[in-house]
C-alpha cells in the first residue's frame, strides 16, 4: 500500500493598493499636498429627471493642475466665459 502525503504551503505577500486619480490628458498622478486644495473635474450631464427618478449620460474629464490651467485658457481663447468666485469654509 502506498501512502501519499499532500502538503499545502502558503506564501505571505504584501499588496500595496494605491487610490489616486489620473489626469485624462497627460496621464500623470493627481496629488495634493497636506494643505493644498485642488479639484478640477469637467462634468457634462444630459438626460431626463422626474420626481420619481431619472437617467441619462455623464461625461467627465479629470485634469491635473497644469492641464486644468491649459483647459481654462483654451476655453477662454475660444470665447467661453469662465466664471471665477471666492470660496471659504
């Protein structure tokens, strides 16, 4: 009679998961400093909304600081009125 021994070996590995947003133009990682405030997302929504719900399509573009400034300058140079306002918490 033959006796077989099955052995399982488990290997422990470290997995690092990074959660970040990437610029949709230059593909760089969008980061903020400790006290830095930066948010630049262009959103275009279309569809139908009713009191009981709605649906539609949403298109978004995430920009890094450099590409966000370029997009604002491009819009202004093409006749778009870019509104500015102060904010405070």
